[in-house]
C-alpha cells in the first residue's frame, strides 16, 4: 500500500467546550479546546478538526472566537465545521484562522454551495461531511442524515457521495451514526463503498476503539483517520498509533 495516511483528532464543540457523545447523544465534557489543540499538536497529530456540533440545529454561525484561539496555537492543518451555510460563513471561518472548512447539512440542502465554495477557496479547502446511518431499503444500505445526525433525508449515502465527488472536493468525511463514540470499529462497508466510488480522500470517522480499527479503515480505503474519544481520554496515544500502523507496513505522515 503506497498511500500515506494521516491522523486527525476531532474536537466536537458545544458551548465553547470540547465534548464527546455516543451515537451523537449522551454528551460529556472533554476539556478546553485551546488546551486540547495545543496538546494534539505536541503529540504528533497531522491534522485537527473542530466541529461545532450544535451550530446548525441552533441556527447560528460557528463560534469564531474559539476558532481564532485554536488557530493561534495550532501548527498543523485545521478544519472547521458546523454552522457553515454559504461562502460568507465559510470565509469568516477561514479568516478566523481555519485552513479548511467542512460543510454538511447546507451542502445537502443546496448542493450549489459546494461549487461556490470550491470556486471561492479552491478544492483543497473544502471538505464535505456526510453523516450516515444504516437503512436496508436504500440501494447502498446507507442513508444520509443532516442537522447533526438528527434528520433523516431518505437519500442514499453513496449516491450523494458520488454527487459531492463530482464537484471536485478534496475530502469526503462520512461519519456512521451507529459507530459514533461506540468504540466498536469504523463502519467499514461505507468507507469502502465511498472510496471505491469517489476520487476524493475518504476520512474514517466514528467508532475507533482500538489500534486494529484504524488499520482496518485504511484497508477499506480511508487515508485520513479521525477519532475523538480514544485520543481525548488517552485510551490510545497518537505516537503509539503511528508506530502500530508503521509496524503493519503503512506509510504514515
């Protein structure tokens, strides 16, 4: 396997604090975002994600003051998502110091937003996040969810990923609702289906619990490995994960 994989801790934010839930609910506190970001940079993370998990449902913009503070201490590429609805809200986040924006619900509701953001910022700055859950009545067996995983759309997740990919985004970030925070492993069939159908890099997100889960995600086609709980609560540390992946023959940043 010649592709290089990168490790991306994710800071889920609510009310200015880092939190972590299970299946998108049962939220508990995991610390101060600035301290967490600093620690992850020092620990050897390759990228960082900050997701304002209630911005969309509360119908408000991302907390720009938090983005600014985190950007000041972050020495690695930094993606921000949550509450980004259009080019103007994406520009505000980039001006506050984010390297990339992640858009989910707004992209689904108005796909032209993806094209507008790519035209404005370039494809390398735009990630489209897709929350999915299993639905056997759809062709791929997976349905797109929006509004932080609260609203079922009836749309097939793999078909939506193909549409997103056709806009030329550089990264697609599927998160499985079934896997989120459960530490039972990433949802490998959805990673594999998206990796096979799309040219964008696929992020594995939702469900990491042990070292083997990360290797399995790369085998399924992911090149960016995102996790929260296992890093926040020191179940796995980043250097340990990188050493493990290298020992399995993978090229790691």
